[in-house]
C-alpha cells in the first residue's frame, strides 16, 4: 500500500512542477523525493510523471490520480485530527518592505484568523526570506521580486515606491543627494542606485540601516531621503519626487511562495496578503 509521504511528495511535485522545489518545501532532498515517487509508481503500476531535463509534467495516469491523491491527504489529515484540533506551527517570512509600521495589525490578524495555528513570523530582506524558504526553513515566504532568478511563485500584488522625506526637508545647494539606505547586498539599494545612475544624479550615504523601520525613522528625523512604499511611510513623510526632480522608481511584484495547500494554511495566507494592492 503506498505510504502517505510518497503521495504527499507526488502532489507537491505536481503542483510545483519541480523535484527541487518540492524537496525545498518539505526540507528533504531531490533524491529522496524521486525515490518516494518511483516507489509510488511501482506500487500503482502506473507512470505518474513525465520528466525531462527542463520540466516535469503529469502523465495521463498522473492527471487521473492527482485529484484522488489530494482527497486522500485531506482525509488523512481529518483522521489525524479526530481527537480534537491540534496546535500547528506555520513558519511565515515576509519582506520588511511589505510590512512595517502596520506590523502589529498584521500580527493581530494572523493570530485571530485561526487560534489553532501558531505563526512563527520572520521579517527580513526579500533575498533572505527566499533563501530561507528554499532551504526549508519557512512554510510561506512573501517577498518583492527584484530579479529574474526565479519566475515561479504566485503574484499577489504590486508595490509602488516613492522618494520619501520629512515634510520640511531641504537639499543643500549643489550637494549630493543624501540617502537613508540599506547596506549591500539589497535589491532595494540596487534599484535606487540604478534609477539615480540613469539620471546621472550624484548621491551619498547620509544614513545606513537594516530594515525599513530604521530607514523610516531616519527619514522622519530629517537625516536623508529614503525610497519606500508610500503606504509604509511613517507619519510626517511626504513624496518629494517632483519637488527635487528625482527619477521615478519602478514598481515591484509581491510574490508568494508556499507548498501549503490545505484550507487552514490558505486562510492564513489570504489574511497575510489582504492589504497588498492588486495593481
């Protein structure tokens, strides 16, 4: 009789279309996933997946089996919970450019969405959150897409960035643009530098800090100008793009990575992405 782990591995590979990503999602290895599915195919006497060096697709038998496999996993979960709900931990990582001053509101929503789920929450750069997800340290990652390294994931919204400064901030005549900026490596820092380079605009570091909360505090204090999502800007900040003739900043897709497909996890994910602008 096929084991539950093998069926779960098959469903993950079918949904993620990748042995590597399925292994990342459950903290295993590609070889272990491949072996589980090989044994599942042998026990069923059917080939479930078509594999090439570039892609993984379902065979005709795999398409037939997928819906039944999902129902089996749901029924298995129901059986495991028959003695009452058990506390579940969901490891969630979010880019600090997506949530900042409203972090307490987000955490309150997550805590009240499902009392039977403990949310282990991480906040950091998009680069770090994606790396942690790929290493199996997170169940859910919501990041800004800064490059083309990965084109998968679910786009849940678009964030637009502006040049923010304190309402009474003034530039020194003829001086370089003073920036409140994050240290390298940082996708946002690269985005800012590229925009200023196209304008041949001289700039200098007025403040270097890790995290959008630190950048926002430096901007409010009048230390420098910071690039951030308008809705994330602290009270007392204004967009100064036109005032100081600054180049427009590109928008960025907000991308969700997860292999958690059950209704409990999906409810939390909907809560997590509720405030992200759709376009």
